[in-house]
């Protein structure tokens, strides 16, 4: 039995908003530090394949057309939910398909693990992707996610520079403190 089998997250308040866990609050803090707009548990997706028939991702990043699920540890049920979400005909992908900011190298669904590591399921290559990176554009200054398996270009301004180095850890990239 691991700590994840018995651990129950504690509610946390960040900036006047209540979150279901310290990890979710820390994710909100990191996104704020990076200047990334976010919505918390605003969108519900219905599909009979989800446990309970619906799924609500923790965060939606409207400028990046990306959903974030905050998890302590990724296990097979998390990967299964990501696959259903990313391949579901009931989910509305129109906004992603019409966005110039969404490319085959831009993840639409990102996990943030308990220690801040970024993982994803790519709907374009239909497979678990072990790592996704986060970077800031040298040209326009905006933050974006990208898969390590493709070209690194800014989805906002199109700048393509070989000097982009991503970070696999959201909390390290944002410089947020570690909570005990």
C-alpha cells in the first residue's frame, strides 16, 4: 500500500478561491505567476464511459485551449480518462480546431503531478506522451506547452528558435515554493 492509496487531499485557499487540494491551489499560483489565464472546474463533459457519466477537468486555459488535470500520481484510470476525453466525440473540439494556437505539437490535455511534472495524452498521435514541456517565447513573451517530439515554435506568434528550452516541471518553471 502506498501513500497515494490512503492520502486524502485537504482543501486549500489561494487568492480568495477554494480548491479541492493544496496541489490544485499551487497549480493556480504557478499559472498566475506565469501570467496564464485559467478557469477552475468550469466545464463539464458528459460521456457514459466516464465514471459517473461525466468528467470535469480541474483547469481550462482559454488562451492555450488546454485542459489541465491535477493528480498526485498518474495511474491507469487517469490515462484512461485522458484517452476518453481526448478522443470523445461528445467533447467539443471545435474551439481547438479553429485556433491558430493549436498545432500537432501543442497538447490539449496536460497532467500536473504531485511534484509538478507535466505529462500528456496527445489526441493527434493517440498515445501517452511521457513528457510535455513548458516554455516562454523569446519574441512575444507568452507561455506555452509543447511536446518534445516535434518542432518548438510559439503557437501565438509562430517564432521558431532552436534556443527554446522547455521545463518538464510547472512549479520549477514558475518558481513557486514547495508546501510541506
